[in-house]
């Protein structure tokens, strides 16, 4: 099953901006995720069409199962 970590931020216009990370560690804690999000905001390394990221909104692990058929 594919998993991604979705980090949700609020930008200067008040809109939600999502950053996704493929294959996050299973052992991540909420404290670790919150600390990384604080670092991303403080370092100001990402921007969006609505301006800089200014606050944390939330985070979640998204699981996706893909069933694929191949036809010749």
C-alpha cells in the first residue's frame, strides 16, 4: 500500500497549501511532524501563489491501494 505524508499549511492569503512526502517513516510522531513544519515555516523555503507559508493547519498520512490490470 502506498503512503504519503501530507503537510497542510496556511499561506499569507489564508489558503491551504499542501506539501506531500512519499513513503514516510512508520515511526513518525506528531511532535516530529510539528517540529518539521515549524522549521519549514521558519526557514521560509517554500512559497505559494498566495504568498509565504505562515502557519500549520494539520498533517495526515494518506494510504492508497492501487489495483492494476495489464492487458496485452
